[in-house]
């Protein structure tokens, strides 16, 4: 037997979990099934390996949903952060953020838009909806310009548009002979099928306007004047040529240089999760208020369910090593996120199947963890399967098995009476009923690697 040393070790107390209890998502009173353990201490490596087997934590309570039984299966999502590709909705949010930092402005629509709903719209990889087009006859599908009558009508409309104000006044005088009030020429509504309202300026796409502005800047730097005709040819050639510019990355938005006249500045600080730290203590109330606002808005919690005690239990209490407990504080925009620094290259989130896809699933590229083989499968390959069944073995290769399954139960490490020993020795010296079934269940859930490193507390 070996006595506990001063090294960093994970110490867990397995609590089992065969009975159902209330689900925090669908509010089913007894539909939530999971197995859990209390982590007295936890190394970053052990926590990483537990995540890779479907475990997650709430404070010091670490739990693993029973995926094939629970009412709301929680699939672990791994976003490849180093290859993250922002969507259109993400870029819109970043642009609005930069606008706020620079000008301090935000429209009413920006406040009312639900960010979760904006990401849900892109669940299928697109952010627009198709409209049902009316059924047209074959004659209506001819190319434009083939109907001479249509050409004459369009020409007449152009002639109407070119009437100057002098002719309009003359026409007004002729039509109002003997009348004291002049004829008012108001908004003319075009007849159905006659095209757009020619009394209004034509609609222009934003990208065309940007191209013209870019060209105008180039023209300002040149001494030789360029005719409008050559400018038009240049725009036409730009539209015809294939695009060679690359889309902006997330870094282009985040690290954009703010002008000196910007009304706000953003500052990111890494603050230890410790009440002994003055920065953490000074920002605690502000962070707890934001946590409560998020929980009540997104999860519909009551104020008692997300008070400061719940905030401390859920985000502040942590079994991880002290150096790996940090909270990111974004000053000026008041947004707090708790994250262990072990997750350097991946974001780990939960994807809940149901009527609404989780916003975490909109971060690409992402993978889902197969609940049976514990292998990562691209998100796009999993979604069709999950649309038909809320639980599924995501890895369709039936030859693939769980490589981390327990092979040697005797090698499970046990902490008993402040002494570390393998399970075979603990079992030989144990008095009372056998607990081999419980230990077998624990080892199967955490895997062979974690069972040989973490210390399973036994009384």
C-alpha cells in the first residue's frame, strides 16, 4: 500500500444513479437519467478524458447522462476552435458590436432580436427560406426581350420617366383650364406585370455600392481623370471576373483596430476563480447578475433558481486545479464566461435534441461524440440520423467498439483509509458485502485510463 503524497491526484466519490429525476429542460418529473460522482479534486487531464467519454460537470458534481434512457439526450459537441468558420449571423453580431464600440449606437431591432433564434435559422446551413413560386405557362418562360409588346411598354415607361419638370408644369396648366387648383401629380402605382415603380430610384445591392465606393477611393488617388463610361466598364468587369478575395476570418473582426474617437474600448482579463482575488471579488455581483439574466431568459429559471448561491455552486466552485480555474471578464460589454484553460483547442458544449436545435450546433466545424464508441463524428453526418431518433449510435461502422472499455478491474485505483491501493488488494481486505458491481459500473463509465489514474474513494 502507498500513502497519499503531495502530488496532484483526482479523488472522486461515485454516487451511482439508477433512478430518474426531474429534467431541467423538458420539465419531465422523472425522465432524466444519469450517473454521477462528486469530485473532491480533479486534474485537467482526467477531466479532459472524462469529457471525451460524455461526462460534464456542474460545480463539483460530475455526471454522465444515460443517453439511451434519458428524456433529453445531451450529445457532446466539439468545435474545432482553430478552424472556426463564422456564419453570416456571427459576422452580423460582430459588426454590430464594433459599431457599438465605435459609435455607442444600437438599433431597437438589435435589442429585440433573439440571438438564439438567429442561430437556429442557420441550422440547415442556410439563413433564408424558399418562397413558393407561382406556376407559369411555357410561354411565360421565354427570355426577356422576345415580346415586342413588352419592349414597347417598357420604352413608354422610360419616356414617362424622362419628362422634365417644365413639361409637367405645361401639362398641368393645360389640364386645369378653368380650375383654381393645379393638378397634383402624386405617386403612380404601376399596373400588375408592368415592372417596378419608376417614380422611385432603383434598388441597389449593398455589395454594388461597396464596390463603387472602393473604386471611388482608387480614383481619388489618381491624377488622371477617368470617364463615367470607363468607370462603368470597370464595375462590369469586376462583376464578371471571379472573386479572388477571401472571406474575413474571426480574427479580422475580433482584432479590428478601433479608431481614436471610439466611444468604448474592450478589455479582456483572465481572473482566477477565487474570492481571495480582488478582481474576482469586485466583479462577483456583476457576474452573478449576468448569470441570473441568462438563466431566466434562456432556461426560464426563477430568481431563486439562479441567485448568487446557485451562481457560486454552478460556475465558481470547481474541483479543478487552482491554476486551471479562470473566468473571462469582458469589461465595457459586461459578459462573463467560466472556462477551464485545459480546453485550448476545442470548445465542448452540449447539443440537446428536441424541437429546437441548440445554438452550440451552429459553430462550424463541429463534431458530435458517439455515445457508444466515444469517437467524434462530423456534425453534418449526425443531423439526419438525429432528426428521426433522439438517441442514436452516431458511428455507423459496427466494427468500431469502445477502445477505452475496462479490461482489468483489478487495476482500478482505490483510496481507502488514506491509503492508495489497487482494487484487487482492497477487495481482498474488505469486510462486508461485495461492492464489485458498483466498482464495475464506475470503471465502465469512466474508462480504463481514468480508472487507473483517478482515486475512487471507498469508506
